[in-house]
């Protein structure tokens, strides 16, 4: 029997296909949903959080949030704290109240990124995707990540969180070979989250593709803690 605490809501990193979680979901074999993304070009951070909440059919759930999914998770905790059993961050950005994804970055990125988003949009150059997201993956997998990458609305990066009063169970998985979010930055986000359970994964930014079994095992340990 699947209990509410075993229902997982996966929040993916920006631009990434829901199928990145397939191997992890197969290994876990529990009820799970990969949050959909709103299709409107001007969708807000709250739109993303509301779409994620609506995808779980009224049940409570544990959030597994990757990368920018940590910002969406913060908004879910504000909108529906009573629905959330736990939050496990996977190489995720954890903003303070009043911060956005961009403003949660260290200087000078917090100043450079808004200009880059305005001038170049939210799809990085292919070379950057291969060098960053693709680090540690087989070449065929990198090709799929590049082909499936979907630009996100700018507001997902720029909208500020508004804080929440949720105080449930938290954990953080740090990807130690990450070229997108360095491990030292991730550990600061883990401190900000107050993560009770912490583990290192020896992967790049996409552990669910590079080491799906290890990632699933870490999630399983969090669920069972």
C-alpha cells in the first residue's frame, strides 16, 4: 500500500524534460508525479507552483526538487504547506524570502544574469548545455538533453519568493562534480534550508541521469528517515 509520505512530486531543473526522472521513478516503484510546466510564455513562479500542486490530485506528497525546482518548492510551501510531507533538494537553489533564482546567486552572477536573460533569452547556447548540464553523461545522453531542452519563461528566474512558515522534514543531495552549481554553493543552500539529512553524490548536475540507482537509493533513505 502506498502511503501519503511515499507519494513524490518531482520538480525538474529549468528546461529539462520530465523523462530525466524515468530511471529513478522505475527504481523507486512508488507513486510519483513529475510536475508539469505552464506553457504560457509569461507564466509566473506562482503559476509553476500551482501547476505542480494540481498535478498531485489532492494527496499529500514529498517534494524532490532539482536545481531551479528549489525555488518552485519554496512557493509550493507558501501556497500549500499542509500538503507537503518533506522536501529533498537535489543540487537545488534555495532562496531566502524575497529572493528570486537570480538574486539567490552569488555576485557577480546576480547582476549579470538578468541582462543575459533579457538579451539572450532562457535557452543557453548548446556548447554551454553540453559543458554544464552534460558533464559526466554519456554522449548520447547529452545529445538528448540538448535536443529536449525547452526555454522557460523569464519570470521563473526573476519572480521573488514571498516566504513561508512550513517547518517540515528536509534533506539535501550535493552533486560534488557539478559545473552548474559548485558543491560549496550547494552546501550553503543546504545550510539555508536547514537540511537535516545530507548526502553527497559523485556526479555532475544531472545525477538522475548519470547515476539513477544511487539517486533513487538516496531518495529512498530520505523517505525512510
